[in-house]
C-alpha cells in the first residue's frame, strides 16, 4: 500500500519560517509528481506547489518568492520550505503523490501563523 504522511506543521509568528515534510511510501513504481495544497479555514483547498520526478517546480502566485519545494529521492520525501509567513498562510497543508497514474493524499498538517 502507498502511504503519504505530512509533518512539520506548528505555530509560528508572522515573518517566521517552517519546513514541512511529506513522506510517501511506495512499491516498485517511482513517484511521478508530488504536490502541496493549502486549505485555509472556511475556504476551498488550493494549490501551493508541485515538483516532478525530473525536478521541475511550479508555484502558486501567492507563494512565489517565499516558499520552496524540493525533494529527496532516496527518502521518497518532498519538502516545503516556507519563509516570510503571513497570517493568511494559516490552515492545513496537504501533500499528494502521483504514483503509477494514481493520486494519493496525506492527512494534512496544521500550520498556524500568528500576528
């Protein structure tokens, strides 16, 4: 079975930083794409960042210049380095992974940015 597990969330003051991790277990097949999504309280889940197996990255406009997505292939783990955090970054961050044409979601990790 494939499992996707996020970690690294917590409470931070505005202007601070957090580093989220997403570990995806797998069997045989490689991870094609991994994504981060954000769901603010009372709002729809929205795309944050993506990294492909080839290392290509994509970011939402709201996080460009502040967040960086990266990956460690040996550990099947993707990271989201979040700098210059704002109160509206508060919410649950979800990771997903595309493996063998199937999309797997994690349970999310809570990030709270205080003013």
